């Protein structure tokens, strides 16, 4: 197979002591170097064969009249009476069943194998055991992707808070996790710890994300988000001058689920004159071009966490987020963002929640330096 092809194979290990790189290279036709790279980037999974379940013990027969007992002995607790009643009921049920003749052919017997939940396998020198199941999900396009580095905001031991840049995923897939925040946290923290993603923000959004480092902490923090006890604020740049009275609540449902977004503050912006003249000269509709020169910086908070919630709600108002390729239907605005090399201008800047250990309210904020880098559009406008 070519290293440029997408491959997904599963191999059942029949011999102990084999190395995963060698097994997958032979099975896929890829080089050992390509398989090794895929393993380190989280594209290889291992499932262990589970032992066969022990047969259930046969029920102890209930004493009945056919067993040796003294019929003269009083039935103080009604044991014999219940046994006789149960035996009679079983006789009736068996009489109603159709006659079935079972045949057993050992050659045709099907044994159902049970496996553990698959986990990523990264240890190059780990040796496989008979009964293991090895899976390779190889997509060269996914494995070749890179992303900017995340920045640690605070390491609190059981959890940490990070600045996730635009382009970095929060969580990986079966095809790899090398461009994800949880893998970055696992590699960068000292001492090294397992990372559990508690919540997510869009890939092209930037800002604060909290990562848990134990299952107990992950469950606690996930409960905080589920119960809407986490306060989150975002800095968002949108097209047009938002003239609605603030604060403004948007409660339009998303995919049939309730969603609430609150616009708290606004700052008006205008595209720099040199850039404005450039776009006016390049477009036939001067009215559309003139309208695209006005923008607003919004402070937005959310009470729910639906997928693309802020982007969806602001676009429904007629003020799509700058750099949003999904909800922005303005070709001119998309051209402006593309020409300026802008990512999605949406950044999570403040997060407050109750800590799992001390149970006190703690607030985390993004630094001004990181904010300036994430909202690069600010350098192209004037207030």
C-alpha cells in the first residue's frame, strides 16, 4: 500500500512477543518509520482479549417430597408447601414448551471473543500477547497536520488551565491526537499526568480551556459545567455596528435544544482607511463595501454550551463573527478576513468555577499579550 493512502486495518495477534511496529508494517505495507510515526501520534489502538466469563453456578434444588424427609415433621415455615407449588408450576411450563432436539458439532462451534475497551498504544518497544487485537487508523492528511502551541495559564495539580490557540483541537479522534490540547498537556506538564478534557471550544476559536488530571476531578468539573455553575466570558469581533440595547439576551434554540447567549458590552471599530480604500476599489458595490468596514468588539457570556452557540446566535442577529467560514454568508467580509490572514475572531477570556479541593470560587483570565495575538483583527481597525 502507498503511504499516501488512507488505511484502516485490524490484526488479531496469534503469537506472543511480537512488536506492534513490525506487525502493522507487515499487515499494511507501510514502512516501519511510517507506522512508528502513526503510533506516536495516537493512530494505533490496542484491545486485550478478556477471559471467558465463568459459568453461572447451578441453582441448589429446593427440597421437595421426593427427597428423604420426615413427613411427620411439622412444616413450620411452609418450606415443603412452597417447594411442591414451585415443582408443579415448572411441570406445567415444561409441558407447554415445544420439543427441541439440539445437535452439537464441535467443528462448527462459534466462540464469541470478548475484548477490553481499545486504548491508544504509543510504546514502540511494547510486546504483544496472544489474543491481543491491534488496530491502525492511518490517514496521511491527519498525521501531517500541525498546529500552534498551547500556553499554560495555571497548574493546580489536579487540574490545569490552558490557552488554546486557533487551529488546535481539544480532543482527538481514532485517527490521531497529536494536534490536541489534552495530548499537549500530557507531554508538557511536569510531572507528567493523564489529561481529561472537561469541556471544549471550537477548533478555530481560541482561549481558556480547563483540563483535569484525575477521573475524580474530571467528574467534579464536568458537573460544574453541566449544572451551569461555570462563568465564561468571550471577546468576539463581529461584522457591523451592533446597535441593540445592551445587555442583550439571545435564546434561540439550537438543534431543538435551549441555548442562551448574553451580549454584555460593545466597542465600535472601523477598518483602517488604507484597507477600506483598497476594498472599495476592488468591489463594484460601494454600499456593501462601506458596510463591511464597520465592526463591533463584544463581551459575550453564555449560560449553555451548545455546539457553535455564539457563532450561530450572533449570525442570526445579522452580525457574523469575523473569520467565520461556516455562518458568514457575506463574500466581501470573507474576502476581507482572508486577505488579512485572520482566524475566527472569538476568544474565551475569562473562566470562573469552584475548585474541587478547597471548594472556593476561582477566576482565570487570559493575558493581554495572548489576547492581542488571538484577536489579530484589532491591528487593522481604528476605534
